[in-house]
């Protein structure tokens, strides 16, 4: 058995993993990054529209700051997020954009003078200030009060990941490509590394580490159609779950993006609507203002996706052999704008649909897009239950997003959390040592090898791919945008049956090295565990909050459900428990998001907290913005990121 | 719909006794079928051991380049309907280490290249730039120009289509030049023309290029390699003076 040693093991080479690795390397720790694919091909590269940070340099960003970003994020989360984490995040996001600018991201810049923009399908002329010329600009995104989404055309994730990986290369951070972590090494209290399989040679080996960070991204592929890359399989999150010692959280909180193309499920960015694109139905009618007169297409994602589905159900969808869809119309933006700011979208339309988006409408439908849930961590990014295990990025439930994440807040989270959690990983490594327990390492190594041996030896059994396909179908049909008791109950039974079947997977290709069939066989039971968590969480939660929408329980029920779902894997099945969110600590007590008719069952403490907040605010009138904030809800942040963020023409 | 006939290169270098060969598969074409869909179908129904690489399946990440009917290109966004004949031949990208069948190790190649050409912003002062203060300004048009060169997805098509590279192992290729061209243009990178000359001003760099422009023809992102190479040549000649 080969054993590698490192201070800081990072599983995942996307934005979150690389930024965490950079923090460690800068602190002179030994770092190892693992990735299924070359780092630059990680799914972060697919982010198109942009990254939120309240720089407030452009005309439509004026007046923006951490407070406004914070309020948008909390409202967007339907009060499900951890408000302290949201505060940390909003404070560091501008620094993250600026750091990436130093590292080479060619952020689009403010161009002084007049320009035409499209707002609510009307052309408006705005004048960018001379003082802002050349600073980083921003576009509009859904659910935000200001134009706050920084971008490079519609290849933002690509540019960010390029700069980030280049920085990692400069710092000589080793990225072991085509490696899959499969198991965590732990003694029930402390995580000390992982068991890894080399996807080329098939070698199984151990990496022993003082800190282990999971940054493996989302798990969209438990659904039939997803905007996620084919490698977004959730093995990283499942690995943590399988320890039985550390929980996943909010797995039922799954985001559906309004505009993925039909049938391929490839995303067209929210930037399309941010820049002025509209949604139309079979009659060519722009229907969103009928439902959401104020925000229309730029309501929060969960809202738009539901409205679209509702509209299709009313028979207003466009019929196609792949089911009904709606139209995304960006023709009003003009060819020049599309060629410059929406070129990936244009490429995708040309290659996958054979259409020209400057003249044709784009067929779109809400599609699985993002996992708000993941490995539960504290604000430092450390897992609950296992010391030395951290999680960051989409794989984590740091809990910035609660039950719905805002577009542009995710790539922002990856980098910001990488910066912040990275510091705490460093702190951990400096303060604790790892005892190398050889028999423990051997135990996990042997368990993994046995699993592989059994798969290779079993002569007859079920086919992993067919199990996966059935699982994906169940998730899409029964754990989708609208949920009800009956189908959810069926889904759980069916998923559990599939899980039993998955214990008898057999494969025909018996080689130990590069073997796609073996990879699938190792992956599918893990994916099923996540699917079971999501379905069980969705059934239990008898309310509607953010992206989790129960048709049989349409109100948001703060009284019963202002809490986070936690999932432990015990005795080979899921065990769900709940962690209340503390209203008395909230800077922003629960309120209405301002969409549709408000249906909220109020929490008994909400009123008291609202009064306290008003009192504190009244007594703090003379204080600065940040002093006032700290009176309401103090939060911690690593020392190196405490400075205020400078904005053009603003003192505080 | 047609019956498609795929001829796919098969070889597992790690399997003792295995030899490179072409294998034939038949498949019913479906509406909107891409090579991504076709290969997954073949793997699911006919050849569970077939190796290939897809990640984003949206033409964005550069994982899936292969030679399709003689042309290196991205398989995920190539629709089978674009071919008049129902015969489709697939080879792995030449010029890279073969992992098996259609899967090649472009990642290893690209990391080595990045290390070799110093593919990052070189600025000794970078650590002193405050990220709390207003960022350094940049002309909007310049930012867009830099982005244009930043669009490379390291798919490797240009490398496999390059006649010079086929003859000269160490030639940095269009991908290397587009990388350096970007940093040369970027005022945040403090390298001088002379610094760039060290890496580029030789037969393994711009002066080795035979200008056959296989790179330009095969680039799935339509990067303007021709202009870029000509520009760098001029720059490098000027650096001599
Ligand atoms: C099409 C699309 C567009 C998007 N656009 C935007 C946008 O405009 N703005 C925004 O804010 N957000 C956007 N998002 C969301 C955002 O891109 C992702 O949430 C974010 O990039 C995830 O980054 P990450 O670093 O957490 O994970 P990823 O980038 O997915 O990286 C995961 C890494 O983990 C590795 N890995 C996985 N499993 C294992 C394992 N078992 N062993 C070893 N390595 C492993 C992978 O190889 C990879 O390197 C978009 C998402 C999609 C799908
Ligand atoms: S799979 Fe990403 S470019 Fe083809």
C-alpha cells in the first residue's frame, strides 16, 4: 500500500479547491490537490454570467454595498441561510474580485459616457461617470437590487478558473489529475486523509493529511437532465456522508435554472435576462410581468422557474417532441451585444440548436442546476463531527444560500470561501498534529480494495448504468420543481429498492486500470445515497421555502420549519434531524420576499426580534454603517480580510 | 433516420497483448444526436470498456477533442447530422499520451506547457497590491482584447493539427503562443519584450512556425492564431533591436 503524506489535502481542483490550496501554500504548508480532470476543465469553467460583489462602480451599481448585497442574499435564501456566513461573504466578495483582477482576470470595465441598456424590455440611456472609467463593471442578475454581477463576457467562470489555476501553477501547487477520492480515513472524531483511486492505472492508495478539504462541487447528475457537467456526481459529499459521523445538510434545497436549452439541458446564462432578454410563450406573449409585475424575468430563480412551469401547465408551452418548452428572446439585444457579451450563448445556440439567437428565439425550460445543500460546516468551513475535515464551494453547506441561491453568488462563494476557509485550514494545521495510525489507514484501504475486488469478481448481477438511469428518472419526475406527498413517498421507496439492487452490481469489463464501467459501479451507490437524502428531506419538510416547493404545503412555515435539515447515514439508511436557525441572532428577522401573494406562518419570536432590531438601529444612529451592523449581529472574519472595501465616491 | 456506422480506434496500452485496431459499431441516428450522445450510447449498449472524455458536454471545457472524420474538433458539440455520409471515423488526438481508445492526456501536456512558458501574471509587486482599495483601472477595450485571447480552452486541437509540432517535439504551438500573447498584451504582466524573447524568440517558438495554419482551421473557439503569430513575430524581431 502506497501512502502519501501532506499537511493539507484538497479534494477538488475547481475554483473553491484551488483557492483553498493557494491559501495553504501561501502559509508554507505542503499541499496536494486531487481532481478527476485537469483543473482548468473543472465545472467552474462553465459558469457564464458572472460573480456578485458590491463594487458599485457602474451607474446601475451606485449605492450598492455589503448591506444591500447581504439583504438580497438573505431574502434570496428565503431566510434559510446562515446570516453570519452571508455577512462574511458579502464583506470579502469585493476583495475576491479585486484579487482575481491582480491575478489576471480581464473583468469587463466601465466605459465612460452614454450607452443604451435594456431594462424591462425598454431601451434606457444611462451615462457612466468619468471617475468610474476603467473600473470593474457589473451587469444585472435576478433577485438583486443593484447591478452587481462582475463578468468577462459570458465566460466568467472560464476566465476565473484560468487565472486561479495559473496562480496555482505559479505557486507550484501539485494537482494530481485523473484521481478519484473514494473514502475518508477517520477514527470517528478526526479525519486524517482519504483513500484514492488513480483513474488511469487503477492503483488504490492512501493520502494521510493533517487537514482534508472536500471541494468536489455539486451533484446535479442525480437528475436526468441537469446543466451540470457529467462529472458532477456528488461522490465527494457521499464520502463524507458515508463516515456516519458528519452530516450533510439541506439536500432537498435544489435549484432549477429557468433557461437551459431543450433538449440538451445546456445552460444559457441568467445574463441573457440580466442584459434585457425576455421570456415568451407559445403565442409569443411575454408572460412573466403577468405573474411578477415588478421583477418580471428578474425575479429570483426559484420564482421564475415555478412561474414558467405553471405557465406550461396552463397549456401555454410550445409543443415539441421533447416535451413543452418556452422561448428565451434575446433578439432585442441586437447582434453586436450578443457577439460581445453573450458569445458562449451564441456558440451554444449555433452548435446545439442550429439557430442564430440574434434573430431566433431559444427553446428553454427550467432544469436542475445547483445544489444548495452539501456537507454541513461551521462558519470556518470545518465539518460538524469530524475534526480536520473541511468542505468548501458547492460541495459544502456553509450555508450562504439557504433554500435558494442568487445567480452570481456561487462562483463568488467558491472564491470567497476558499479565501476564508483556507485561512481556517491553515490555522488548524498550525495548531494540531496528525497521529499516523497505520492500522486505521490500512483498514480503510482494505475496505476500499474489497469493494473493488467484489465488483470485479461478481459474475452476474445488476447493471450500474441502468440503476443510475432509473434513479435519475425518479428524481426528475418525483423530486422536481413542484413536490407533493404521494410522488415523494413513491420516490423514496423506489430509490431504496434501487439502493438494495446496487449492492449486487456486476461488471463485464474486468480490468483494474482505466475502466469506465468500474468507475460507474463505484459511483452509483454513492449517488443513490444522496438521492435518498434529497427525497427524504423533501418529504419531511411540509412547507415551501425557496426552491423547495410543496404544492400540498404552499406556505413558508417559520413556526415549524425555520431550521436546517441534517442527514446522517446510520445503519445503512438515512437519519434526518433538524438544527433550528436562531432568530434572536438574526440581523434580518424573517419577512416577505415580495413575490406573489405572501404566505408565511410566522415564528413566535419574529416580532420580538424585529422590535429589538428597530431599537438597536434607533440607538445606533450616530454610528458608522459597520459599527451599527456589528451591534446587531457580530460576526468573525480572518484578520487579513477585515479591512473596509473602498468604493468610488463613497466614504463609508 | 439513418443507420450510422462508427469506426472507432481501440487500443488499451495497459492491457497486455492489446493491439491498436479499428472497431465498427452501428447505431440508429436520432434527432439532434451529437458524438457525445452517440459514444455514450455505444458504451451503454455495445462496448462498456470504451474510453473517452467528456466533462461539460457544452463546448466549454476542452475535454473532448478527438479526430472526427479526419478533423480534430470537440466531439460534444459535433452533431452527427453535419456529416453527409453515415460513416463516422473517430481517432484520439495525435500528439498526446494515449490513455486508451479516444482518451488522451491533454492535461499533463498543458500543465507542463504552462510551467514552461510561465503562464501567469509576472509582477514582483503583486503581493503588495491592496485588494481593499479600488482596483487598477484598465481600458475597457483592452480588457476585451485580453479576454479574446483568454478564451483558449486548451483542447489540444491546434497541437494535433500542427505540422511543425509533428516534426518538432519542443515546439510550443499555437496554444503556447496564444498564452504568451495574452500576457504580452496585459499591462499587469511586467515581463518585457526581452523576457518574452527568451521563451518565444527561437525555433521552438514563433520562428519555428511554418505558417501552415492548421491551428487556425481547427480551433473550436475561432481564435485568430494567424494574426496572433504574426504579431508576436513582429514583436520578437523588435525586441532584438
Ligand atoms: C452551466 C453552469 C453555469 C453556471 N454559471 C454561474 C454563474 O454565472 N455565476 C455563479 O455564481 N455560479 C454559476 N454556476 C455555479 C458555479 O459555477 C458552481 O457552483 C461552482 O463553479 C462550483 O465550483 P466548485 O469549485 O465548488 O466545484 P467544481 O468547479 O465543480 O470543481 C469540483 C472539482 O472536484 C473534483 N472532484 C469531484 N469529485 C472528486 C473526487 N471524488 N475525487 C477527486 N476530485 C474530485 C473535480 O475534478 C473538480 O476539479 C454555474 C453552474 C453551471 C452548471
Ligand atoms: S466536453 Fe467540454 S468541450 Fe466537450
